């Protein structure tokens, strides 16, 4: 199980990392309002254009549609030829086996879900380590892996860098589209889990779960 928080700057790439359906990636490119989503979906697509010979061949097959009674090609072959001519080539996915053996899930915070409900923008952010002093970096290297929550890190007084802002609903829709057509990513309500876990009694917190734990 690999999990990433909804506030992480790489969350969009993470969400589409296991998408292997070129049609869904094309749908995201054509319909998403967010430029980064469109860009990353386009990067994941591989397109091989038709050669001149292939164009002539598919056009010859498609022409039989206008010549009934002359025999020729079955309807499925004609439809495939028309689709090839329409798209102009063949779409596939780069690195289709990436993370094949893993389950991936997004850790959803209350802040994110509130932003979805209110149609607000949401900050993708991370500790601004580039601006840290030597002393701050020593603290970061020692403590970040134990805290792991950018909100708590900011509460401690350390600088946070906002890499970009995104409409929360765009990110929410992306999660749902990818989950519908590839069963990835899952979702884990991390704040709810920490509100209800008995681990609090031991000064601990939930940072992830196995697939069955969701």
C-alpha cells in the first residue's frame, strides 16, 4: 500500500500513476479545466501516428460503407477503420507496468473535503526546505519523518512552500474518474481515522493502513 496526502505537490501525478486506459487520459486532456492535469495526462500518453500507407488502407476499408451490396468488410472492421482515421493513429500508455504490484490511495484531510464542499481552491504544499537555515534542516531531517503532516509542521513555525493552487473539485473529480475506470486510487480519510483511533492514548497517530484497513 502506497499512500500520499492530498496536500502533497505530486498528488496529481500520483493519482494518475496507474491509469492504463488511453481513452480516459484523452478524456482528462479534453475535459479537465486544470492545466496541470491536462499536462500530466498528456505526458503519460504515447501516440504513434498513422503512416501514409495505413491511412490509404483504412480509408479504403471505410469507403465500403458508402457502397452497400458490394460485399467487402464486416461492420466492425469499418468502424475500426473510421476510428483510426478519426484519431489519426494509435494511443498507448507510457510505462504501463508502473506500480503494477502496489495499491495506491490518497489520504484525504478534512480541509480538503471542506474545500470540495465549498468549491474552494486548495493549496498543494510542502516544507520549504530550500529556504531553511542549517539549524532548521537539522530539525527537518530529524523530525519530519515522524510528523509527516505539513499542517503540523507549519504549526511548529517552519516555512511552508505552496507549489500551486488547484480547485478542490477538480482534484476530487480526478480521483473519482481514475478510481471508476482503473479502481485506483483508493481513498483514506486520514483525519477521521486519527480522530477515532485508540493510538492517541499512546501518543501515536495513523499515517497509513494496509488495503484491508480502509
